[in-house]
């Protein structure tokens, strides 16, 4: 049998010499073949891009896997084992994908030299795009539209979309985004197509606002939802489509997305921060918020993923016996990304696709848990960085599928091992690039050493005053299982400044003496003369704090991996804006900046905690100190409409009380919907898999499991009968963190006694150990 396939840059001839080997060897979405000896193997390429075409063909073999040898009939095992051995040997001879390359970096992102090439045809340069007012300037939108159209045609694109961010997308919506894709051409009276893309098409769009989570702000009879281009986030191209980042509001101007409040919060922070700095003798054009997001994920075999309904529908396992090995040996963190699996090729392809659209995905490494990995980009403007993170998440999921893997973005896909976070590194800077959290930079630029301690005092006060909002911002269904679990900070909002910085601020608070803060460093020796000493910060690293300071930035470590962190940064910028405004108001009223900062530190320095956040006694100690501790994510969501917080958001021009109420409802409904899906999936898995396996194995768990199903169904009925979304969410939390865990214990106990040949669900061992269970072990 022969199969011939064309790709962009090569023609590959594939053959299978033994037709019997074709039986049962249908790949999941791929067509491939294995020849005797040293076969030529090429996986299906959906994209006509060099990055995609160059991916390792190991992926095709991996995707083909469907069952473990343990599930085969005894008589079939020797034959299959020989075949697996042959295929595994062949896989070792297959070359890996080429290294991640910067060739073509940013050529699918419309900015810089790429944009300049096309804008110059119409008398403009890329400098036009750096002026965020260009959409409002007469005729400029039409010029940009013409240039974008030329660029699109040259790159084989003929479709465009306004790309926006509906609420309540975490864990359910692929890419956490939405779009309406439309062609960039129309048809004349003869039916002949011609390209058309003008300024109006570029700048705005429209969609049905009632079909997205809206918290009552839209209805079927009042459904208008409108989109407007976001000039702070560059237009980019993927495959045949131009993506135009856009903001989304209702007909009445209510924010229906995650992006609009973030824009408002950054503007508020810039306005109040610029005002404060001017009062202290340092005039700047404006402030920006820069962030860097560390994205943690799991990569699991896709064939095993397809044998886990819970992972497919909810992103986490609702049952599963712990394997004999986990992360207790600390052997996964920063370990080599093995070439024996497709994970390495997958990560390199992810980087290459991100590079193409101008995302500087700098770091890749293995994380603490088995099959857990991380990507991290360079710092950048919060608006574009957040957009890029959403696209990184989408690319991760898509590229994983092309490499025979499934990417799990949910915060806690597996019990018993670490979950995934998304550390939100946060700093503030001037439009000229001066980092306000870098004492050396701000002191040199302003020639006023008083500014840095005043800024730090303001931020400390904001953390202490609005810890409830910080806790709210990182609330997600998956974070229920992470916070305070020795893998993420506890649900107490505090900040770590380190002994050196803390002492500096305490001395400033007590004496009022203004001295330039110079971060101390120390020389670190290795005890061997051949190894040179190095200079390191005087402060150690505290990974147990939710919001530690270090490296001229704060790091919000509690954010969840599946989150759109717009709300996280909306909250951080809003509470900082208010703190800056308070200081500025008091200066204008006649107080000195130093006296104000001293007062703020005396009132709020209790929120500084340099100790062990994992200490089981710390949460109670924090409560005694008066810090915010909200263990329940459901309770945290309710804080959205507390008078303190609605007043804050309205005063800063970030959210109206109506928008706050809508978001409270949306977050609660999202939580309820997530838990209901998990519960119903658990019921199906028990009925369709666990009970039949127990019956075949003659295990004494059938009655317990049947009773458990009745309990779960009754709980879901109770949720449906709840008076409102708050009551339903409270019931869901008990169901999820108590009832379902008890049912899980029965399922896991049964799994531990059931012969592998009779257990039909993929096990933790199959899902979590790519290195131990290589691709060949799962080939038919």
C-alpha cells in the first residue's frame, strides 16, 4: 500500500509492506505508515508553515497509541510486544525537529519593520502605530487598513477577525477568546471576487452580546455588543487569518469582556501616579504597567487523554489512584526535557509558532510535577502581554494535539502532585522606561530619593486595605485545590519584602530620614578555588508569599494557570491608583510626602510577612493581625459587591456598581457550572467504567458505588433548586471539596484492586510518566 502526501517544502512517499500491520493502526487525526527496516515517516501537517512542517514525525507514532499492552489478550501480547519493540527502535532513529529558531521572528506581527514596509507605500511609517490616537485621526485608519490588506495578501491571508475576550472563559473556552472570521473580499455583479478592507472594517465590529456571559447586562431583546480595535496590542496573523485585538462593550457601554476594565485600571493608575510624581518634582508623560507571565502546563499522552472523560470535559481528574511514584524524589524540576518523548519537539514547535507572531517566549523547562512544564516570555506592557498569553495558551493546546499530546491548562488536573499556576510578575514604569520599583533607576531619573519609599508605602497600604480584592482576583475553580496546599501561597494576602527592604522602610517610618535605598548584595563562594565567586542579592527567595517583592518587581504567585489574568491586573492597578490618589490628595492638602508615607507604613506594615507562608500557624496569626484571609473562593467572589469595593472601582472609573454585580454573578455561575460538569462526569464514569470493571473483577464495591451515584445526583438536584447563584455556589463548594472526594476514595480503592486488563480508564501511571511509559509502550 502506498500513500503520497505533499507538504509546503517536500513530497514524502510512505509505504507499508505488511498489510496485516494496518489492522487497528488508525492514527488520531493523522495518516502515516511504518515500513520495514528504517521507515520514512511523516505526520500530517495542517499548517503550511515551515515551523509546523518541521515537527518531529515521532508525534505521529505517539498519536497512534490507543491501549496499553496490559489491556491486550495474553495470546496477543508476544506479537504486539515484538511489534512495539520494532517500532520503538525505529522511533529512536527518527530525527527530532530542528531547534527553535529566530528566523522569521515577528514577521506575522504587524509592527516595527514589518509594518513599516507596507505603511511606507502610503506615506506613513511604523511610528504611526506607536501613537495610540491613530484610530481617531482622519484618514489614518484607511491607510492602516490598506497596509494590513497588502501584508495579508502577501502572506496568503484572506480572512480577518476582531479578537476579543469574553468573561468566564477559564477552563471551558478554547483560547479564552472569541472571534467572528470574515473574508477580506466581496463580489461584484458578475460574481467575481475582489479584495476589500477599509478603515471602518478595521476599527469596529459587532456581535450578539447576549450570547456571552454578561450577568444580566444583555438579553435576547437587548443583545447589541460592539467591538473596537485595541491600538495597544498589535495586529497579528495566523494561517489565513488576520487577528485584530479588540475591546467588547454593550450597546450601553457596559464592559462585556476582560480587556476593557484592564484598560480603565491602567489609565487610572497612570493618571494618579503621574499626578503624584509631579507633586514630588518628577514630571513624566504617563505610567505603564509591565508584566511577565510564567505559564505552567501538563503534557499527557493524547491516547490516554481520550480514555479520561473527566480530563476531556472538565480539565481535571475527578478520580484516579495514586501511582507508586509521584514527585516525592524532587526529580522532575528542571530535569532534561527528554528527546525520547514528543514533549521536547512539542515545546520547540510552540516556541517557533510564538516567535513567528512576535511573542518572545524566552524560557522553557520542566516543572515540579511529572509531565509538568513551563513557558515564560520577556516582560512587556500589560495589555499586549495578557493578549499574548491567551494566544500562547491556545498555541500550546493546538501544537500538543499535533504532537500526540494533550495540554492540560487547568490548575489542578491531578490529585497528589503539584498543580499549575501562572505567576504574574508586576512592575510599574514611566513611558520613558524608568522602573518605579527599581530604586536605582527611579533615584537616578528623578534625583529625589524620597519617591521610592513613598511608592512602596502606598503599595503596602493598598495590599493591606484591599487584600480581599487580591484574593478575589485569583479565584478560579481550579485554585480551590491549590491555595494553601504547599504548592501555592495560602489564602492570606500578605507581601514579602525581605529583611533588607523591610528594615529600610521601618527605619524610614521611625525616623523620617530620607536616604537612597541601595539593594545590598553579597559575595557567594562555592568552597572550591576553581569556581569563581558570584554576586547575589542580600535577600533570599520566599516562594511561600502570595505577593513577594524582588528583582525590582512584585510577583503575584497565586494566580491560576487557566486564568485570563486581566482581572488580576485590573485589581492591582486599581488599588495602586487609589493609593497614589490618597497620597497625592494629602500632599495637595499640605502634608509632606515623607509624613504621609510614615503614616501609611505605621497603619499597614502589618501586611509585611517575611516568614514561612506554609507554616500551618500562619493563617491564624494573620487573622489575629487583622489581615485578609478568605479560604473560600465562593466567599471571595461575593466581595465584588461589598460597598468598599464598588466605591473603589467607581471612584477610579474602572467598573460601575452594575458591572461589579454582573461580574459577581458571572463568576459564581462559572463556578457552579464547572462543579456541575465535574459531578455529572463523575456519575457517568462510575456508571460506564468503574461499576462494570468492578463487576468483571468481582470486587465488593458495586453497592457503594451505586449509592454514591444517587448521592451525587441528589446533590445536583439541590443545586438546581437553590434560591440564587450564591446559594448554589456554596452548595457546589461542599459537593466538590467533601462529597466528591469521599466518592473518589471509593473509586480509587476499587482501581487499586482491579486487574489492569479490566480497568478501562487511563491510569495516573499512563498519564503522568512520558519518560517511563514511552510512546512505543502504547502503540497497537
